[in-house]
C-alpha cells in the first residue's frame, strides 16, 4: 500500500506542549499573538468539557438512551481552535461529529442529543437559523459541502462580504472528514466555490480513517492539495494543536470575508474511539498507531503549555469539576426527555403555512384521535 507523502505543516505547539512554531507557521503567528491567557484557558476548558460530554453521550448510548452516537474524542483541538477562528456571524455547516463547535456556538447540547435519540424532526432552531448560525448535522457524507457553497454564493450575490466592515462581513466554514473528500459532492462544491470565488473555508478533519478505510488508500497526496486542481489553495495544519487550528482558520476566514476567495484546510488529527457507536475499530487498526496518537493528545499538550506558563492546580481541578457538572446536567435532562409530538413534522416542512401540510396534519390528528385512551379504536 502506497503511503501519503508528508509535507511541512503549520504547528505552534509541539506534542510536549512547548511553543515551537514550524517554518510553515510564520504567517499565522500574528493571529496567535492576539490571544490572551484567558483565551488559552478558554480553549482548554472547552476541550475538557466537550470530551467529558462525549464520554457521557457514549454511556447514554450504551444504556439504550440513544440510537447512535458519533464520538469526537481526540479531535477537540481541531474543533475548538477552528470554532474560535470563525466569527459568530459566520455560518457553520458541520458534518456529524462537530460537538465542540456546536457547544461553542451556544447550542444547548440536549438539543444535539435529541437528534441521536430520535426526538428531532429537523435539528435545532429551524424557525431562527441565525440564532447560532449553525446548520444541522448532515449524515449524508459530503453533501454539506454543497449546502455551504450554495450559502456562500448567496452571501456573495447579496454583497455581504468584502465591504471592509469586519463586524458585518460574512463567510462560511464547512466541516467534513477525510472520507468525504472521495465523494463527488465535495468535488462539485470545489468547482462552484472556485468559479464564483465564494467567501468560504473548507475544513477537513483528517482523522486518518474513513470508517475502516485508511487515508493512505483514499489519497496518494496530502488532502490539502485536493483543492489545487480546482484553483483553491490549501494549508496543512496540526489539528491536535489548538493554537495552530485557531490561527490558520482565523486568517483564512479573514481572507474569505475580504474577498480573497475560498481556501481549504487539512487538519491532521485522529479519532481515538470508534467511527460511531456501531463500529469496532479493533478490527482494522493496531494498538501502536493508537498509542502514537494518544501521545499527541490536544488536551495534554495544552495543559503542559499552561502549566509552563504558571497555571495552578486549582484551575485544572475547577475545569474537571465543571466538565463533570456539565455532563451530569446533560444526563439528567436526557433522561427527562419525553416523546416527540408528531405534529412537529409538518411545522418543519415549509417556512410558511402550506395547504398540503395543513391537510396532512388534519388527517393525522383525526387518525390519532380514532384510537381510544387505551390504544384501541375509539
């Protein structure tokens, strides 16, 4: 099996937590320099909290509370860094593993849980999508790349970018995994993004496994170069380095808002757990590979950096306690969830009242009423 070629990538934090920018990081260091100690701690807090939430969600699935769960353990650095690299008025199109991004966008994580518990017809905030500027999870692999590109084209047509107003200019960021780069939808999105010079960033979380297929089978060159043939420049970043993920995303989103066209980021990371709760990764990968990536853990390296900068034990203990409280609250509210009102199905079909939806909802209401309280026919 041919191996991917390796090329220099953007890195600010080494695996040991030392601040050691690579040569490829030079143009992105100024974005790191804008961060404060409070920002560093915020990044750490969010990574720890979302990992604890992720573990709780896995437990809930194993206990029969969720139909499926998609773990994010190991990818916190890529997600937290890039999430803060986008402005809150930018639009985010996730795949189905971007739990940290959802949390940072202000989503109630129980609303996320509902989707995996079968208690949501159409995700969250369907009446007010601009509340979080976070579009719903997309399980059709790669299709969100087209959704995002269409939205970015709309921003361009409406003149909502490149005005020079940093507080109002908009851009789009879309997330997908290494496996999605093999889908036609992603290539089609590249075509339209390049042709219309859309204000958007494509963010690949290369976790090295498309379920059981290694990235070395999917590509003979680094994935960040996939966009070159379409005219989209790419950047390779250490996705387990939260600072690098932030700095690269922040710069390229600034470029997109300024009218410099689309860009692609390949963040090298690793999913420590299974692809989903229905997967068994021990069937296709070895322990030595797993151990190698655990040693590059994004939380451990930021903790080492913070301790070197003088962070005290009380800070880390407080974050651990906060994460446990967060997870416990999600568990409690998940267990309190009740059934789904079937009438919500019709509310989410159209933005405006529709006669067909009204007719069908009336039929369903009459059908439901035809059953007695004991479940028999009335």
